C-alpha cells in the first residue's frame, strides 16, 4: 500500500507542475497592427520634412500621403478587431486542458503499472541474479553468430603496390600450405596490421593449433584480442575460452584479465569485473593501454557492484625523469642539476627493482644513467631489461632506444645483446662488422667465400624461421656488398612482410635498404 501511495503522490506532483505551467498567465504582448501604426505615422512625418526641405514636390508628397493613409486605415481596422474579440487562449479551455493533464498523468500511470510493471515484486536475490547471469553467459551468441550480425567489413589492402603484391603472395602460400607455422604467423601479423581482424584471427587460430601445448599465454591472448576486435568489443564464448587458456598458463596476464572483466560486464557480473579491474588498476603501470579504459568505467562498475565509497587509487609509483624534466634541469647549476636528476633516477630505479615497469620507464632509466655518466650501472640495467623483455621484441626495441641514448649501443644492437626467442645459438647471426673487417685480411677468394657462406646461412635461417629487424637489415646490407641486388631486394620485401607493422623495425629495415641503394 505504501508503494501505491508514494507512486500516486509522485504522479500527482508531476501533473501539477504541468497544469501550473498551462495556467500561468502570459505577459501582454503588443499587437502587430499597433507597431505598424507607429511606423506609418513616422513615415507621414518624414514626408512633411522632405517636402519642407524641397527634396520632393507636392505631387509626390500627396501620392505618399494617400498610400500611407490607406495602410493606416487597414492597421487601425485590424487593431480594433483584435480588441473586440480578445487575444490568447480562452480561460475555460486552459482549465479543461490542465484538468485533462492531471487525470491522464495520475490515472494513466496507475492504470499502466499493473500491465507494464511487476506489482508486489521483491528484491531479486543474489542467487537468482547469478543464475540469470550464468544463463545469459551460456546462451550468448557465438563468434560466428556475432560476425553474421555485423555488416561485412571490406578487405583492406596496403597502399604500397609492392607490399600489396607481397601480402597476396603470402595469402596464397598459406592457403597452399596451411600447416606452415611461420607463414601463418606472418599472415596473422600482417592481416592485423591492415585491419583485417577476422582474417588475422583465423591465421592466429592456426598458429595456436600448430603449436599445440607449446602455445604460450601470449599466443592465446593475441587470438582472443583479434576475435574481440573483429567482433567490435564483444567477448564470445570462443574468445573467453582462449582467455581462460591464457590464464591457466599465466594467471596474472593483464590483457587476459582485462578482457575477462569486459566479458563479465557484458553478462551482468559487475561484482566480479570490479574485483578484476580494481586489481589491474592498482597493479599498473599507469601507461598500460587498459588503465585509461578502466579509469573511465570503474566508478560506475563499483556502484553497480555495491561498493558505495570507492575511490580510484592514485597512479602507482613515480614515472622517473622525463626528457622535459632533464631539459629544464639545464637552467640549474651543475651540482643542482646532477642532484635533481640523481634523485629522480634513484626513485625510478627503486620502483623498477620492486614493482617492475613499462619499457618506456626502463629506457628512461638507462638513458638518465648514461647522462649521469653511470655507464656501468646503465649497462647492468640494460642486461636485466634484455632478460625481462627477451620474448617481447617490440618492447625490447623501446628499451634499446634508452641504451642508444646512454651510449651503450649504436642504432644497431651490440654483439653482447641477448638473442631473441628461438635464436639461442641455434644458428649463426650472420656477418657482423667485425667479421667483415677480419675478412679483409684474407686472400680475396677466401674472403669472398667466407662472406658468401655466412650470408647464405643467415638468408636460409631468416627464410625458414624469421628473425629480428636488425638481422634482416644485416642481410640486406651484406647482399648489397656482395653485389647481389636482386637478393637484397627480395630480402627487403620479406623483411617488410615480417615487420612492416612495427614502426621501429620498419625504420631499421628501410635505413639498411637506403644504405644499400635499394630505395631513396
């Protein structure tokens, strides 16, 4: 009964607001005919002034007086008619309309609620909510059903004709040899770079299938990521299965945890999603791509999860000295500048030692140590970073930039750099600059034979197993030195197919091609 009284009172209050708005008196407004009369009187006065100054003659003045006088009579007639009949809405009609609004709002609301609402419904127990969520999760559309619902996405093609031909050849080769792991890996990477996420997901699914139990957590996460992106953010049962396999191999994988939280939100489990995302938010790092997405949504998710006093944690840990901070330090004295940079470096060093951090933070620390002249410390941090990011070449390339700034490396990786996964002494890395210098001391025939053997070995390994951008660059340069331009061009095309979607790697490859005279 309390509910009905409350609902009726609210409906009545809203209806009264509507009715009072209708009954509120409108301010008096000037009739248009009255405004016209004032204008016409001014025109008659203006005619008399023009006649007195000799600007018009009597005949013209009389003609204007006649026309304006006719308009004055018409305006006066309209004004008299308006004052006789009255203006505005009749009071009785306004009252009737206000009463109708009251009846419709109050009566209509009370009449419709038993049909559209659920009279007598109680709060939904948590057990029923969980059961409903489980049913929703079990019956949601599959990946294929979701893709059928979406409009067909056009197949993107690269802008460069050479790259487009290479991609098409790669697709044909993979179609002929579906069990070629290297081909499927390259195809997944390049299709994703072109935005063809469905095709990239199919290729990555083949990679996971071919690797079997050896597939890593990142392999499963990449497949789930491609499937979710192709489905425009929808986490299908198939994508969820890949996330689950990734978490079985690596329980703390942040990308898998983020997407799992997204899946839980889509299936009405904000309580579980909140716990996952709050943990990710507190873990950081702040510049991780999922942190900004979580910060935008987690306050609402906390409210839906029943956490009423939630406040987001502050960004975890100091980010260390930025390039701008170091540049501003130039205005200080030498001692002050060194103390300032040293304090920031110490804070960042402590954070990375205890909590870890992003590749950018590692690069920043190494570069700052180089500025301070602590090359031994910078070298030790660089060695540690290589071990941490050994299986993540793109992140390692970011850290390498800090080593270059510190003077530990030139633009190419140094000989002591740790090998990438699958390269631990399995095959020679190809001719280095030192090899080429040593070869210069040998007889010409022996020297050429040695170089050709090393180049051929590197070329075969890259063709079969792939490799880093630096190795492809070394192969291109070596083949150009040997005068084999056709082989160098072929290596350049293969290198772009393997690393063309990585901006840093592509720059390394193109630099080698320019030095070899392949591109301008």
